[in-house]
């Protein structure tokens, strides 16, 4: 059979590898970790850094096509891989999503609304950023941030002056969005331009980390359609082959702003694993492998709760006892604080997401057991 190469060995790689295996592919992962979650379910090569030319070359030659779950591959590394095998999504898309200034500039240039932003390559640009955005505003490292890491909420001028000498430049400054809620849309697109999107997801974060996702989002149907259209437009503008998570804010006025994009399966799409016949990981693999992309039909409503850190482990015994609850663990050996260890999906009949039929109560009971085991 054909062999699919996946760069990165985290939980997204693990779940992608499982989906690929189910479709009959051999999977070879490349990981810089010594005991990566995906290493349990696929052949693995360990690499010191993702730009080692010799290892990248040998890895590429061992597979038929390459995708990734880890976005921070260097341009040089991508060039080596792309010169030997098809890489999807493309290096050009990675380069955009790796850098928040390029990402927001690309979106704005394609008439996709984003929060007002200002590039802050060094300290000398802060005053202008503060002037145009006003307080409070956010500073984010342009690269490598995730789970809210590398972000600073600047409340006022005094705080800015206290911090400016030691901030980790280059940064992007963003206007602070007083959002009504956060949404995401997972959209898949193949080489023929066929596009499919999953139901709009509503996301709640805790301490900068995704905590809970609800699908479908509890928003009016016309807004949901707008969010899906927006995600499709972004996928088209990027000429995407693969899967893309598009994170959005709903503003107090009910308009949509795109926050960030991730050209890979996304944490907020994990509910699709149990609520859809074809989940986000399989859609990703199908798009990359040139297989058909039918409507990834949702047969149930769903709520996804992340299991984070040692508390997540403690939540497993009650989660295992709950009927109708799907537990997914990532096989991580170290249960560090703030680390995503697994997730649980709770399913509800279509149209019955918490809010009706007493499901809200069941839902609360379930997740309070997970929070306070
Ligand atoms: P992820 O783990 O999703 O990759 P990240 O570290 O890349 O996160 P963002 O998604 O940009 O960072 O920000 C994390 C969260 O911080 C957002 O989901 C949102 O709750 C909040 N946030 C980010 N940008 C803004 C903004 N401009 N205004 C208000 N809140 C924001
Ligand atoms: Mg991010
Ligand atoms: Mg985000």
C-alpha cells in the first residue's frame, strides 16, 4: 500500500495516523520527541531538529506523500521535502500560518475581516501601535505561540512602559476584541477545489487553553452560514489542499473576525471523531491523498472537553463510567500542568445540544465530575 509521511508526532499526528491507517495507508512519522504520542501507532523516525537535510531526505524517500501536524518546519526543511515528494498543505500556506503578521496581512489583503493589528518588529514600534489600537491591546509573539503562550494584555501606558524593555520581539499588536463568543470552522479542500466544511463549533477557553467545544455553535443559522462561507473563502484564497481550522470571534455587533488559521486538524474539531461518520482527521487524509470529499455528515450534536494536566488523568475513571461518553487519550507519559492529555466527547441527539430536554443538567453533571474528580 501507499505510505503517508506525517511531520510531527503529537496527538494531532497520532489521530491523523489512526485515520490514515483505517484508510489502508502505511504511516511514517517524523518527530523530534523521543517518545511521541504518534510513535505508538505508526512507524517513526526521530529527528533532532526539523531541518536536518539528511534525515528529511531519507524520510521523504520512504513515503509517497507528506503532510504535517506540526507547523514550525523551516522553509529550508520544507524545500527539501517538496523537492522529493508532494507536500500538502503547501509550504506557502505554512509560511503564512507560521507568522501572525503574514497571516493577518494575507487575510486582510483577501478582504477577510480581522481585528485591527500592527506589526511590532521591535520596541520602537510600540508607541505607534498603542496610538492606533488604544488600550487595552494584545501583544503576541509573531511565531511559535500556542495555548495563549507568548501573549501579553497591555492594560495601559504604565504597563506598556514597565514591560517594553523585556518583551520577546518581534511581536504583533492586536486590538482587544470584546467578543460575544468564539467560533471555529474546520474546512477541507482537495486538489480539484472541492470544499466541505463541518458544522460551526463554539469554543470556550480557560487560561488561554481551549477547554470546551460545542457543535453546533449556539448561534443563528444565518451567522453559521456566514462563518462557513468565510472558512471556505480562506481555504480558496490559500489554494488549500488539506484541512484548515479557522478560528473566529463574533463581535458584540454580531460580525465575524478571523483570529487565526491552522492548516491541519484542530483541537476544536475533535468532536467530529464521534459525531461524524467521517471525522476531521479522515477529511485531512482524504484531501491530502486525493480521495473523494463527501459531506462529512454530522449524525449527533457534540460537546468536547479537553483533559488537561494531572487533573485530566484524575478525570478518566469517572469518564469511563459515564454512558455515551467517548474518551480519547493521547498516550503521553508525562502529565505536566497545562498539557493536553486527552479529550472526551459527549454526544446528544441532533438538535438537542445542552439547552433543551434536561441535557444541560446531564452535561453539567458530567463535566463537573471531570473537573472535580
Ligand atoms: P491556539 O492554542 O488556539 O493556537 P494561540 O496561542 O495561537 O492559541 P490565539 O488563538 O491568538 O493564540 O489566542 C488565544 C485566545 O486568546 C483566543 O482564543 C481568545 O480567547 C484570546 N484572544 C486572542 N486574540 C484576541 C484579541 N485580539 N482580542 C481578544 N481576545 C483575544
Ligand atoms: Mg494558534
Ligand atoms: Mg487560537
